[in-house]
C-alpha cells in the first residue's frame, strides 16, 4: 500500500507544479482520485482565487464514474482546507462526495487550517492518512510554509560572476559586464516569474537602471523593491515606470515624488534593516523574495543569515582580474549544478533553513 500511495502522490506533485507562478499566496496543490487502481479524476490549483485542486479533481470525474466516488481514494499533496476564503472548504466537498479514504502529503500549517480539515474528515468517518512524501510536498511549497511558519518570505539570493569571482568591474557609469548569456537571461526571467517579489539596493538601481520585469518570459511579474535610505533615486528610473507595483524602502517619505503603482515604506535605518523588510513582506503575505543585488545587499543577507537558497551563475570563460567581489557563502558546497548555454549554475541552501527542506 505504501508504494501505491507514493505512486499517486508523485502524480499529485506533478500536477501541482503546473500552477507554478500563478497560485501565490496560495500553495501549489495537486489531487488525484483513484478507484480500483484506475484514476477517475485529477486536478490542480490553477490560480489564486480559483477552485482548489480537490474541486477540479472532483469536477473532472465523468458522469458515469460519479458513483465510484463512494469507494475511491483521493490523494492530495496538501491538507484540504477547512475554512471559507475565496472558495468553500475542500474537506466539506470530500465529505459530501462520500469519498471514504483521503491520503495527504503534508499538513497545511496555515493557522486557518493546521489539522482542522483532517479532524473534520475523520469526524465524518473518513479514513485519513497523512505524511506520504511529506518532505517533497513541503519542499514544493517552501514559500507558502515560510510565510506561515516564519512570518517571512523564502529568500533566494541570485547573482552571476566571472570565473575568478567578480560580479562586475568597478565603475561609476557605463554598462555592466555581460556575464549571463542570452539563453541564461531567459532562464533568469523564468525564475523571476516564480517569485512574489524582487529586491535591489540603491547603487544597483542607479547604476544599472534595471527593469526587474519578466519581458523574456510569461506570467505574473514580481513586486519590485528597492532600498533607498535618503530618497535620492530619480523618479525616471525604469523600475518607477508604473507598469508593475513597486515599493521603495526609505527613511524619508518624499510625498508626490513618484506616480502610480509606487509605494514608499518608511523604515528605521538605525535598526537592523533586513528584519524590518522581511517582516513587512510577511505582513503582505509575500511568500518568496529574489535578491538580485548588488554585492553589498546580497552579502548583508548572507551575514544576517536571512536567506534560504542561492543561485550562482558562473561564466567559465570570463576572468575580470579585478572588480566587485562576489558574495561569499562560507563553508557551503553546492547541492545541485546545471549547465545553461555554457555557463554553470550552482545552487546552495543555507544550513538550518526550514526544517525538512
């Protein structure tokens, strides 16, 4: 039975990933309904505010197979919800369908659920099994679990560096050194589309004038964030074009400086800044944050141990000899590697990040 339950839970995970980039602040969830060794229905949570995976799975069951629900097992990668949000409780749907067995990948630690769905289904006489491929199910929704368990987003650091460890030349103007390739740049925009927010420091915003968009990919662009203590950044930067929401973290609100879609959030720069930023993002239910630079901002996240993963792109054919030194991840080895158009991408995970991840 364990092997069978894991088989269908893996299918749940496959389905859940189809919602990547469109479900936040909700989790990615997949559901599969099985009767007598045959899948009679399946679905996933497509988009925040729309029906959950369990609803889509039940709705996918053919009319001739509806009577089979009363002797089926439904597999769900995350505990069915038990509260009214934008959609009704999924555990009530399962009970009303008469499904006698439910297999769950991971507990939903959102305090609105957190075992309540399981209790309600068991009280209705349903057999409920919890924890099948739990680690994989939690890992898939690390951003969701981070915001509910740590009240801050899952933080990923990202930078590209030369073979000899520099992210750029020392400069006060001019274009940045091209370390990424056109193909790996597309990969970066795909990555951005999977994050709720993206942040840079004042120096990077002023020197590089980045758009921080996903113009080489499709999906929902991230919330743009920039740190500008004295409010000195010019209003004509690309990130202030109003095409996507942007937050300026500052010590002084310059009322009327920016146009639409730009919010200024005043923080106490005499106190540790990053915890304030992450706390603010947590209050907004921002589940994932991509830190793009510059070197000082990236290293500050490392020094404060306020990061979870890092994605480092290395151009093996480029040596700068001198310049802006890349951030340092002391004592860590890459947990994964891949090649993208000749460049090597290394992935790191911080020790003692979320449990079971």
